[in-house]
């Protein structure tokens, strides 16, 4: 064997770390590679870690936009995950107050492929919006985007991805 090369002598899987299945490959007794496989579902995303164009983070971990304080824009976008073919549902929980012209959409490939969308207006109650979509091929950089239309107030409470 040439210096600096090795060959795998074992492989095992079957545990999870941070919601992803892990495959660990050993090369002559040394841990070399962690391969992340399919994420577990449902998958909840931390709103605090997602980018946004408008609004602010609240103490409870939600994101909020208010007319007159925040302009129209994405209250959340991302998380830029890769998914295998299958049927999925994006689930977004919001609390609104007289908000309209809002949109939740699911896109991939830097927003070039629209997989599903829902326009919505809401009163003053918590609403759970469900956007089902099907992937016929692997999707890269999948985003669940929540757009605040600039009217009333909207608070994004949770963001989840389910595999059907």
C-alpha cells in the first residue's frame, strides 16, 4: 500500500445525532468519515437559526413582524436541506392580527423550483398552515419561506417538515 492511502476495514450504522442517521467508516482502526444520511422526520427547525429579511426575534424563539415597524419581506427562509424523492408536508404555525398578502412557499435550487405555496390572510388566532409537496427527484437547498405582506402583524411560532 502506498503511503497516505488506506482501505476501509469496517462500517457500521444505526445511531442518530442531531436528527440525522450516521454511518461511521473506520480505516485501520481510525475514525475517518461521518456520512449523514436521511434526516429523521418530523424535523423541527429552530426559527432563531434561520435567516430573515424582516421582523425580529422574540424571547420565546419566535419571529415577529409588525406593520409600521417592519417592511414586507421574508420573516423566515431556509433551512437549505437536501431531500430524497418522496412525499412531504411543510407545516408552519403562525399567529396573526389582521395580516393579509402573506405567503408560505416551498422552493429548492435557490428558489428556482417552486414545490408548493399557500397565500393566506389571518385574523387573530393561531393557524397551522400545511403545504404538501412531492419530490420526484432529489431536491437540493430546499427552503420553507414565510413572507410577511406588510399589513397587520405576524408571528412565526414553528416550522416543521414531515415525510408522508
